[in-house]
């Protein structure tokens, strides 16, 4: 479906034409009409599917068309990290190129006083779109710098990462400041039970749009080692001795393990950084800057960086432990083989992770090659396959269909 087949306004369509955007992605095709019609939307889709445009385009179109107050914040977009907020702000500048009367300001921590004053000025003048991280926005609300009582749109982007980083309580405090009439949109790459609970609390009779997780890119060369937990660091040492270790991300599901692995790598004289939820925003920015600029060769991280961060030249992704599900696996290894490059994804399968990895292989539709353990580190466990029940089926259902949400009058007239 083409963008011009929707009722996005002409100024938005002109910007898309200049950017050579013609065909909508599946998430855009299903979300843009619903948002234009005024429904709350719950979108579930992995990184790289065009989620930012799926909510920005219809909101900007309505702000440009509609009679919204010029002295109020009309749209709040929540981002879990400063870096993602910057990416959304950049997209906003491109899509809004011809929207001369629609303004925006990005609000996030880790800045000097000059930046804070710039944020304050933008908010007081009534920026139409406010792109913010939770902590910074909450601090502005607490000191009375911000009034959300006339806000018309609220977007919660990367909700699962918000949960991982402990921001949900802050989000709920912010939501209490919104009017009941505010249209609410929530996007997440995964849908664990706690995110669904948040959606129930946040959204009003939403339309759910779920795009199936696509399989990893063919250019990713996937392999695995079946090993015991104490053998994992020895395998890493072997890998780094036998090849170029630049541009490597090592993922673990637990922050304590991330800290331990980073500590052990430094003992091996490996130049590495670590990324997890115990770091402050300023510390995270510094770690990411050093890794992106090549000052560190290896990044050890929890799933905080598995989604939403654009780093195009990652050569190797190592799953230090098996992810909980296929979606997390795809997000992790999707950090490599970007921008037409080749990439390598290696997973360590311990004796307790075999069944979990077999579920991932089932999703992939193939078995991942198992590499023999390096000489001198001992034998690993036998890779035992789980017996499946013949009648084991999986069913997917729609949580909500279109409800009694109110359509916006100006769109009905169109």
C-alpha cells in the first residue's frame, strides 16, 4: 500500500516524496489509518519495521491539519534512552520538513545547563511535539515547567525496554497528568505479561496490531557451542585469540553476569565496556560513544542495546546465554549484518538451556550448526533433543478489535 492512498495531508506526502518513501511497511499500513481515525493503538513489531513513522506521520498530519492550541504541548513521545530520543527527533525533522507551524523539542538528561534552558524555552513557548526520556520529563513536571492538561497525543515507544530499565512507575506518574481525551499509542518489540498489563492500564479499547517476528537476515552466519557454564569464558578467549575482536557485542540476560564477564575480559587485557540498567544515563552515553567511535572493541550488555540502537558495523554478536524466546534472539543477532554487511552470531548453549534453544531453532525452521569445543577446555554436555507432543499447537488471537473509539470530526469530513 502506498502512502498516498491514506489521508495523510499533502505536506507530509511531499516530505515523503522528497525522502523517496513510497510504499508503507506492514506496521505502517495497519497503524496509520487507525491513528488517523482517533483510535488508541497497541503496536507490536520488532526493530527496523518502521514503527517511528507509523506513529509520527499520522500525528504530524493531524497537528498540521487540526485546530490545536499553539501555546500547549499537543503530543508527548516517550523514549527509554537519550539516543533513541535523538533518533526520533531526527525523524521528526525529516517528516515535518514542510510543516512550518508544527514545532518540536527533545528533552533528555545528561546535558549542560544551556541545553536545559533551551528545553525550558521550547516548553514554555508551547512546542507541539515533546520527545522525552521519563526521568527528565518527570523532573520538569515536578518543578512546574510543564503542563500536560491539553495534550492530545501520548506515545510510549519501546515499552518493553522501559520495563527492563525500571521506568514504568515514572511513566504511570506522567500518565496521570494527561487528560482523558488524550489519544494514546504504545509500541513494543515484545509482549510479555507485564507489558500487556501496562497496555490495559494505559490504553482505552485499543486496536492491536501485531507484526510477526521475521527471521534473521541470511547474511548472518549462525553457530553455537554446547558447553558448561565455566567453559564459556574459555571459548571467548579462544575466539578472540584466533581472530579480529573489533566490533563485538556480548549479550547476557542478567546484569550481574554482564558485570562479571566484563571484569573477566579486562583480566584478559580485552578493551571492553559494559551496558546495563545500573548505569546512569551519562554513563550509558559515554559507554556507547566509546564503542561507536572504536575506543572500545567489545561491548558486554543486557538486552538494553538489543533493540532501538543503530550501530551498522557490528561484526560479531555472542549470546553468552540463550535468550528467553525467539524474538529476543532475533533482536540480539540483528545487531550484526546491517547495511548490506556480513555478520556472525554465536550462541553458548549450557546444559540447562538446550530446550530453550530448540524452541528458537523451531522458529528459525532449521538447526543451527554446533561448533566443536576448542582443544584443551574439556568435553561439553550432550545436546539432547526434546520429544514433542503430536497435538502441540500454537494459537494466536486478537486482543481487541475496533471498539467504540471516537473518530476525529475533521477526518470524518475528509
